[in-house]
């Protein structure tokens, strides 16, 4: 008999179905149809496979001490038997009641072996989990120690002498390893710069204007505003889709107003650009690392760079030039995957556009995306395309087995378990040259060609 069946027999009848056994006992006492009535009274019992089995009497226990069945009175302190049988070992190793067939020697040995195997398996599992927890803890402590050491170097050696140290080998190595979150905002602010000379006062002016236009838009009829400042009304729709799993940028969240104000202020600052879907992710990443006014300054300067300005202004000629340059490096570094994508009609604009619009913040886990941001702000737009090819290099074996639909879905939302170190090793494997031409030269050629074709 299996241990779990025996366990049920040992504990299942005593108060597990109290409401049923007591009622059955009363019915049987009144009817006298079944049970042990030899002593003139029926002992309350419990049902086993439809038969009422009575609890062993005092005589049974006296005449059969080896059965191990103890009456309620035999347990010190008035404890019931259910309180004593409190473990799997008791259920397996105890003998059966006298009214049930006794275990054979082989069955008892089998149950003991099964119990020992269960205990050993549980012990091994517990040791394995404890070892994994210890290893994970040591890894986490090592990472935290490295970040603390890196933060001290940034604060004490690099940031105070930014103009001198920013291009040093030491700074570039630390940059590649990932900027510590505690100093990331300071480094990003210096790396982006402020070529537009945007001030905090200008931010406040634009913010006030945005709030006024937003109030006016509530009472205005649709179609009254045709300029791009009217795109402020579209911001609310996009904010709800910005890092929804964090629940901090949605309505009622701690950063909802800050994100809404920054995007509205930018629309008033650059009405010629307006709001384009995807801007909210860039603004959100900056808000997570900078104060609101500083985030606005960085946001305005970052979007003013050639690559992002071309895409956010929907300059199709320049966009085509960037796509063509990207495809050249794609073909050079990953020829098999490039051929597969071409045969599958999976063109670059189906996934690369979203990556550039959000600087990978939408497609990647946030911590990995911040690592990409670190080096992007160091190396410029070239790194965006190198990182894109690094993603394809890391997942090329999987992508080669995917068709158009599954490939597009995979690239739209990359795996949540994406590891930054693995990604950056793949990025390192990408060579940004075609023959002897570097990225800038290849891009310039495609820009000239596309402009000639469009004219």
C-alpha cells in the first residue's frame, strides 16, 4: 500500500469529516444496522470505502500493544492522537490500527526507503537552493562593491576634471562598464551638454504656456488648432503606454505630472517638431535620472542631434539614408541573418525605427537600456546602430528560425532576461566599417545619394 493512502487511513477518519462521522454515528446508533454493538453500545466510528469502522476498544489495545494505537486517555495531558501524529515520518513509520491488515516486512521496508528518499531529496534541494542564494548574494555584493568603487572614481577623479578626464582611457573603460546610478544623472548632463543654451527660466516659460494651451484645448472644438502645438493633447494618450509595468508615469503615479509637463513644455519650445510618439520614453528615462528642469534641457539638446531630429521631423530623405547605411553594416557583419531578413521581408524600418525613437528604452529592460544610453551619450549616434546590430548578433540563432511575424514581434519586445554583459560582448563583436570606410563616411555617401534621388 502506498504511503499516502496509508496516511489518509491513519488521519482521514478522525475529525477530518467531523460533520459527517458524527451524523453517521448517530444514525447507526439509532438504526443498529452496522458497527460494533457486542458490548451493548456503538462506539463512534468513521467510514472507510463505504463501511463504518469503529475505533478500537480498550480491550483491543490491551491485547494488541504492538499495534501502536493509543486511546485518547493514554496520551498525557489529554492530547488527542491527531496532535501526536504531526509529521510524514509518523504517518509512514507507525503501524496500522488493529482493525486493518498489518504491514508486511517488505512493505514496511519499502515505506522506510521511500521516506528516506523523500527526506534526502528535500535535503539536497534545500542545500542546492541555499547554495544558489549564497552565490547570488555574493554576486550582488560584488556588483554593489564595484559600483561603489566606480562611483568614488567618478566623483573624486573624473567629474571634478571633466574636460580633461572625459576622454581618458580610465573614464572610457568605466563608461563601457556602466555608469553607477548614483552619478548617472551628473554624467549624462555633462555628456549631452547644452549647445542650445536652454535655461531653467525658459523651461518655466514654456511650461506655463503649455498649461495655458492645455486648458484652452479643453473647450476648443476639434480642428480649431492646426499647428503642432495642438499635439499636446496627444501626450496624455502616450504617457499611459510609457513603462506601464513601473506604474509611476500613469495618471496618479508620482512622475505623471512631471512627464506631462516636460513633454508639453517641449511642444511649446519646438512647435515645428511637436510631439511624436516615442518621445515619452526618452523623457521618462531622463526624468528617472535628473531633476525636471535639467531633464528638459537634456531632452531638448538630445532631440536636436542630427539622427533624432531627422526621424522625429519625419525627414524621409535622411531616414532612408540612415536605413541604407545600417543595412550596409548589417550585411557586412551578419550576412546570413541579413539574407534571411531580406527573404522574409523584415525590413529595418519595422524594428529599427522604434529602437531609435526610444533609444531602446521600450524594447529592452530598463537597466539594460540605461547601459546602452551610457555609451550612446559617449560615442554618439553611431553607437545606436552598433547596438542594434549587437542585438541581432546576440539573438541571430533564434532569429534565423523565425518567420516575418515572429521575428517582428521578437524585435519589438526583447526578452525580459536580456543580460547587459552578454549584449555588450555582442556589441563588441560588431565592426563599424565597410571596407576602409567608417560609419560617418558611409552615411554621408547615402545622404548625398538620397538627396540626389529626391531632387
